[in-house]
């Protein structure tokens, strides 16, 4: 059974940085897309950053130039480097994986809180 294991959330002051990690364990097949979404209280889940085979990276408008996604989705892992964090970045961040060989998966979510 494939599972997404996330790590790296926490509390940081405005202007600080965090790095999130996501690994898909239990799969022998690579992903076709992996990335991060987030959901703040009372808001819809939104795209943060995503890498898709054949098309490259996409970023949400609010995080462009501050966040960077990296990794190797053929090997089922991605990082999200988050710099210049703002209070409005506070949300539960979810890893997402799509593969031609199985169902779409979501991680359990990791809390990112930006506050002084």
C-alpha cells in the first residue's frame, strides 16, 4: 500500500523559512505528478506548487518567487522550500501524488504556522 509521509511543518516567524518533505513509500512505480496544496481555516484547498512530468512546475500566484519545489518524482519524493513566509501562509499543507499505476493520494497534512 502506497503512503505519503510528510515532514517539516512547524511554527516560524514572519520572514522565516521552512522546508517540507514528502516521500511516497511502498511504491515501485514513479509518479506522474507530485506537489503541495494547502488549506487555511474557512478556505478552500489551493495549489501551492506542483511538478508534472512533461509540463514542469506550477506555483500558486501567492507563493511565486518565494517557494521552490524540487525532488525526483520518478523516485517518489519532493521538497518544498518556503522562504519569506507571511502570516497568510498559515495553513495545513498536504502532499499530493498522481500516478498512472494507482489512485490519487493525499498525505495526512502538516501544519505551517507563521506568527510572531
